[in-house]
């Protein structure tokens, strides 16, 4: 009897060990799920997957990019027919931007169709940054180029030295970065530059608000730079200007930072000892700290990561590295952490709570980590931009700079045309856009109005689409209405679906629309918008084109609609 009792105790003891371990795992928040799905890639992963618009895109060493749905279904495979740089960026509507190693920048829509390509003269040295209105900031060695979403070069800025810290979008719609000359730079969407000379090299930057960017150093010290527009800050080419005013001192971090990210006046910093620190910039203090998966690896005797990426959104704060990922709430509760053992690059965490990791075994793994989903206005697109550049309406300028008579306006249009053709829009963009907007909707000669609309299609921000829709709906001149529609198609980006819904309404509910040129323009613009954005608009777009292809419309309209339908197959 005693022997049986001892055997039972031993069995119970060893049975309890895995139960206790599992309970400890649950308490720590360790996620050990099997992959949600996996897909063979056919090549080595070059960089972290890019997750957007309910799909993930991966760049491979064979010169191609592959896209998969969030459920693991292969969507498309695009080949650049050359080696590509290890950077891929997706815009809000799901377009992918990559570059070949020979310096060719390529835009691919969300169904894998190439939209355009431009020669930058050198390959990307970091990922493309998408601005609030879809414009692209493309960094190459010692240079930044800015393109519209449809590929028009707006400006190019040559820098003093190579990048030390790659550009990132700040909370004012511009970009901040560091160069190897120990300078911090802030560049707005027009290419205007401000810089702050430093005495030592930074290791990370964290834009915290529209007025502050936090600079982090290897010794754990930090300082806040004032980005206020009314401060006199040093700019390139000028010397002996006063050092920009600094905010009160920030606390020193207990360890060197690996990466940092800011939002709503706070910053989160992951350090090389694996801890995360959450700071209030306004209060100048660390609010809380916690252990990431990197810390857990160090505790178990493993080698810590030397690189990390971070996300900070309404759900919380996420730390990503080759060895795993960790999620925290904003108030410091660790939600979960997970380990990755064969990652070839940084993983990516989607808005749907799924972690994507490209393995060394040429397989893309997907892990369902959490059920919380980032709330979005339209889940077919990425998050809504923080703000707007103000390009959608005319701005106030000195009246002496605005042309008055017809000849002056013709000359001004020629000047704008030359500036766009040479890629020298830059700081002229506000004045030029204001002139084009007012001329397009004014009482000028029709050729002036058409010229203005044509140029808006080349440099027009997506913010100008409501203005153009208003011209289409309310103008009395059919030729101008036609030009306004074609301009929308030239801009290409309609992430809110405002233009495409207007087109549909004008066909289905406005029985007075009979002008052939306008109907043809609607078909052309609808096709252009659908080719650019793909599925989010193509459902409505195909309906529009099918209606225009019906027998009640003239043959010339039906022919154009059928042509556009064929281009979408």
C-alpha cells in the first residue's frame, strides 16, 4: 500500500511540473502558438514584411516581392527583373514602393501591377516614407527625393553627409533624420530644411509631438529639440546662428537605447538590456518600465538583439526584433511576448493582431498573437493620416505676387510647367497650388482653366480631390468638367473613395449627364483610379464602367468603358 502511495506521489509530482510551467508561462504572458499559417517563399527574405491593407508583402533576394492575404492566401508575385534593395514600403491604399539596386524606384499597386518607375540615380538606403497626402520621401545616399503618389518628382535635396539614422515621419507631416556629421535634420513636405548641430552622435530619434523630437544617445542621455516654426534655428548654408532653445532636461536612461518611438507627447524606448521605458516628455520623467522578450532571453543566458523596431498606436506599444516580439498596454501592462528562433529579418505586426516573420528556411510564418484589432475608418486602407498639408484650398499670399492680367497668368503657367518638368517644385508648391486652384475654378479664359487643371494633375495632392469634385459637379462648362475628372484620374490616389462614389452617383442618379466627353472622361478616370488602388475601388469602378458600357450610352462611350474594363482584368 505504501509503495503504491509513493508511486502515486512521484507520478503526481512529475505530472505537475508541466502544469506549473504552463501556469508560469501564462502569468508571464509568453505566447507559444503554432503558426497561424505558413507559406514557402522561394527565396531569402531581405527585410521585414510590410503589412497594410489586409495583406503582407515580402521582399526577396531574387528581385521579386510576394503578397499574401492575412489568411495566408498567395495574392501575387511581382518581379523587378533585377536585384532589389532590402527596403519595401506600402502606402495607405496598399501600393508598394521598392527600388532596384541600379537606382530605379518602382511603384506596384495592391494587386501586383506596376504603376510607374523613376530613375533616382542611386538605390534606396532606407525605406520610402509616405507623407500625409500620399507623397513619397525617398532616401538615397546623401540625397532625398520627393515624388507625388503618381510619380511626379517634386524636389530633390542633396545632403552634407550620409545618413546615420534613417528618416522617419514626424507629427508635423515632415521627416526627421540624423547624418554622420552629428547633425539632426528636419525636412518639411516642401523640402525646407532645419538642422541642429550636435556634439556627439545620436543613436535614435523619437518625434514626440508637432513641436518636439527627442534625441537619444548611447550613454542613456536624452534631449528634446524644439521644432516650432517661429524659432530661429540654424539652416544649411548659414553659420553663427544661435543654438535652438532646448526644453528642460530629460532623465537619463539606465541603459543604452536600441530604438524609440513617440506619440501624444510620450516616448517609449527599448534598451539594449531588454527593458522598455515609457516616458512623459512634458513631465520629464519615466512613468513605467517593463521587461521585453529581449530581457527574457538575456535572463536565460541568450544573446541580446542589437536592433529593434517599435510600433505605438491606440492598442499599445509593440517591440519587434529578430528574436521575437512583445506587446504592452500604454499604462505598462505586458500583454504578451513571444520568441522567434529562425527569423531572417525583423518581424512585422499587423493591425489585425497577427505577427509575420520571414524565416531563414525561406518560409513566411504568420502567428495570431492577440484578438484586439486597431480601429480604422476603413479596414481596406491603412490608418488615417494625423493631419493635412493644407493643399486642398487656396492659401493667402501677398497679392503683389499673384498675376493679374491674362498675359501674366500665361507666363506664370509656363513657369510652373517648367518647374514641374525639371522637378523643382519644392517651396513653390503652396503658391503654385493656390494659383492653379483659383484659376481652375475662376472666370478666366477657358484655356487658362484647362492649363491649370492639367498642372494640378501633375503636382496635385490627394487633398485637392474635393476641390476638383466640386468643379465637376457645379461648373457650367462641359470642357472644364471633363478636365476636372481627368485631373482626378491623373492624381490617382482616392483612399477615401470620395471621387469614385461621386462618379457612381453622377451616373446612376443624375439623369441629366449626357455629355459624351464627360462620360468618356469618367470612364478614363475610373479606370485610372482602379488601376492605381486596386480592389478597394475596383468593385465600385467596375460597376461604373459596366453602366457606361450599357446600350443606352453612345458607342464611343461604351468603347472607352470596355477598354477600361479590359485593363482591369
